[in-house]
C-alpha cells in the first residue's frame, strides 16, 4: 500500500493523483490524464532558463526553478518550485518533478514521478518509476523500465499476482532511500 512506501503524500502539491489508489502501481493508470488536465493548453514557465533550453508541448514549470543549458523538456510535464535541472538533461512526456528537486547533468526522466526534495544524480535514467520524498538516486544509475521479452510486467504481493497489463515499469522507490552510484 502507499503508506508503506510514502509518508509525505498529503504534503505534495499533486497529492490528488494518489487518491483512491489501492496499489502504488495504480498511480500509473492515472498519471497521463492527470498531467493532461493540469497542463491543458498551458505553457507556463516561471523558471530561470538559459537561452539554450528546448521546451515543447504543454508544461507547467514552477517559481525559482533553474534550468541550465542544453536541457530538453518535452511536455506535457509538471515541474515544481525551486527545482534545479542541470545541463544536458532530458525530461520526457508525462513526468512530474516535485518541489525542491535536483535533476543531475545528462540525466533522463521518462514517464515518472519524482517527489519533493528528491535528487537524481548525473547521467541517470529514470523510466516509468516513482521516486520517493527525499530519495537520492546515485550517478550513473539506470532504472530499466522494459521486460527483455517485451511481455506484460507482473508483480507479486505475497501470494497475489498482479498483471500491470503493460510492458513498461521501472521501480517504486520509497521515501528517504539512497541508491549508490552505478
């Protein structure tokens, strides 16, 4: 259940995304529609952007966020306040980056939720994942998101088998977790 992984959901600006979810993976079935509703026909950027930033499609980017050179943000995405996005980063569609996050040099975020105060270090790939509050993902980490045989992802919860009915799923990493480099 959500409480096992995440203790700060009620403090998130996007907490309604987690409402009525029985399993943590239920969030992914709601993510695309949630982001589309939030960003519908919006291109709101309150960030401090370098002149070499590519922003496309719809997006909402919060106050005091700093976006460095050669960053590509392909919406629809929601990026919070006080975020620091380092050079060469690629933020792909249907991603949420919470408040006070750092996304390191050359990293890629795809269809994921990065909760408040999390840090994704340099040269890291996070795909189809949820990264918890105050979690740190070390440099060079790859959170793979596709089965080798491209079949549906199946999870086990005790004796229960849950077919996610999709072939992409990365990881759910709880609050205040630390992953080392590589």
